[in-house]
């Protein structure tokens, strides 16, 4: 009963009392206690039980073997779980699923897939565990591919599987797949699930379908009983797209409908203010959170306020808040200040912020690169060289930029100066044509973001080969009747690529949506939804 009600520590204490009274536990009791250890993450006690079983010479039947594997897997001790698993002559579906789930939860997807592929029989639980493992390990396309294989095997997903698949589609940012998944969810009875609908709102937002198309808003409005997660999801969706006015209006409507906002809601609405430069509005909302709603600010809320001031170039105010807040600044807060200093040319403060960040995480590639860039802007090439030598010595490399584009129901990936695509010759020909046409209407490649010691012409080549430029050129070659090109980039879009997208949207009369690391940019008719504030 203790285990059924989640009182795992009480169950372990009761087992100790049982041992003290010299009562001999049977296999069922041992399995129950091991399950309690797994749920509580109590590896040391689980190992004690394992030793107890061996010391007493108790028979380890298949149920006890499964319980031990489950316990070790749930505690993240996969080597110990694997020892038992490899010793089994017959590996049934229960123990294999336990191993698979353990690997998947730890992000060890290769180990999980090895177990998965060895299984003769597979039920919904193991399919869901593998799909979830891929989705949570930033391998969304693998998750979607496996989901399609599962459907071909005529295995019907459950609510948990659908949440993993929707999450995977959110990461890919592929709108056609998103619409298909939404249709599948509705046709198969998942449309009545509140958590699925909340996930669909987030999915449509991350697939760049919010400003002109209505899917995310329609999903939200059609939810009969919206909870605080529903409201927070749609507010965050508009915030992500830089539509602060809609995010704030929804926040006020939420209050009018007597839905109490929570700490996550305020993170969304403060994020909206930050990315739209609404400093006064952000300050008012932050005060109302504390004084009207009684929510104590967390480190995340302080981070939003620091970011709000940083983006508005009020670095003094940001620094004052960092120095007076009751929390130790984390990597995100120092990162916001550091990035803002780089943008606004505050060398000394930027260097200070980067060094504070590196104290927390000495091998942080982003901080090392920004610090190197700060020095490069000042033409301190010796300092740049020292940082790059240190990075090389430690095996630290800058995260490589990549861009994805969905075209004709297929997702294509591009890296900087990429020549691997089967249509690369056409893409580079198109790039030359596009650059030529854009220059006629005022586009000038900006090399200010290329902070390495190169000749100016070499810098221009590098900036023109950025992954999102290659992706948009492929989109221009391949589009049929699409009125919009959607690109997902893993890093922040640079100033030149941002300018390039605006010019392309005007000259080629096409809408372009770029989702970068922090927000969306909707380019249409030569202007961007961010109003050049990002």
C-alpha cells in the first residue's frame, strides 16, 4: 500500500522492521521493495537488497531479475543493469523494455536502440520508450521516422506516445508534418485530451505558424476548459514570435476569465516584453506578479528582467539587478549580459560577464567564442590567439551552425559552405543570382560579424555561405506554390543574414520565417516582425 500511494521511504522503513523481526521476505516482497528503490532513486538501498538476496542464497526467479534490472535502470545504473541482463538466457519483453527505458531516459539512444532491435516482440510501451528517447535526445527526425514504422506495424499509439511525437515535430519545425500529426490526433480520439491540445499549441508555434495562419490560435480557442498551461502555452507562443501585443492582451484576458497565472505564465509575458523592447510594460508586469499575484520571483524571472534591460541597452540597470538579486547569477544571466555587451560594444563589461560565466563553466564554448569576438573587435589578435589555442588544447569547438528547411514533405539540412546536398551546384548558382539581384536594390554584405583576421573579400565569401542563405536559395529553387519558406536555425541569426532575408522577401515577393535559437523572424515585403529589435 505504501508503494501504491507513492510513500516509498515508508515502504523501505517497513522492510527494515520486517528484517529485524526475523521474518523471511518472499520474492513478491523483494520485488515490491526494489520497485520502491527504483521510484525513489535510492540506488544504495537497492544494492543492499541485491546483496541481501545473494547473501541469503535466495532463488532469483524471472520476476526478481526483472525487478533488479528495473531498479538499476530507474536509478541510472545501466552498467549494473546490463550485467544482470547479459546473464539472462531468456530475455523477455518486460526486462528488455526496462533496459531500453533506462538507456532512453539517460539519453543513451544507441544502447536503447540496440536493445530495441534485438527484441523479437515489441509492445506499445517499448515503442513509446524508444520514440521518447529520440525526442528527448534532440533526434526528432528519428522519433518521427520510428513513429511511422510503429503505425506500419499496426500498433496504435497512446496519449504518452502522442506527446512524444508532438514534441519531436516541435523540434523539427516542419509544418506539413505538424498538420499531419494534428489531423491524426483528431481522427484517433486524442483531440479531447487537454495535454495533447496544449502540446499542439506549442508545436504550431515552433513550426512558425502563428502570424498569418490560425492553427495554434484555433486549437487554443477550441479547448472547452482551458487550464493555466493552455493560457501559458499560447502566451509563450506569441512571445516567441515577437508579437508582444497579442501576448499581453491574452494575459489580461486570462485574468478577466479568473484563471490565475503562475510563474511560467509570467516568464512567457516577460519574455514577450523583452523581445519587443517594452521596458515599462515589463516592469509593471513584474511588479504585479509580486504585489498582486503573490508570486515570488525565481531565478528565471530575474533572468527575464536582466534580458529586458540588456536588449534595451540599459546595461547599468541590468548590472544593478544582478548585484542585488537574492540568487547567485547563473550561466543564462551572465550570458544575456555578455551577449548584450557584444552587441552594444561594451568591451570591459562584456569581458567581465564572459569571465564570470567561464568561472561557472570553464569549457563553455559560447562564452569563449564571445570573449574571442570581443577581443577581435578591438583587434587584440594576441588575446584572440590565446583563447583559440586554449580551446584547441582542450578540444573545445564552437557549435556548428546548421539550418533546416522543409520542402515538398522532406526536411533538408544545410551547414555553412555546405557542398553535400545533391543540388549544391544549383543552390550556389541560385545564391549568385540572388546576391546579384539584391545588390541592385541596396543589399551590401556586412562582414562585421566575421571576427577573424582575413582579407575583406574572403570575409564576404564566408558571410554569403551561411547555412540559412543556402537553405533559402534551395527553397527558392524547389518551391512549388508555397507562399512561405520556413527555416529552422540552431543558432542566433547574424545581422547580415537577417538583412538578406528581408531583401529576399521583397525582391522575390515571398514570406520567409526563420526560427533561430531564441525567437522567430517573419520577413515579408522587406521588413521583419522583430522590427530589427532582437
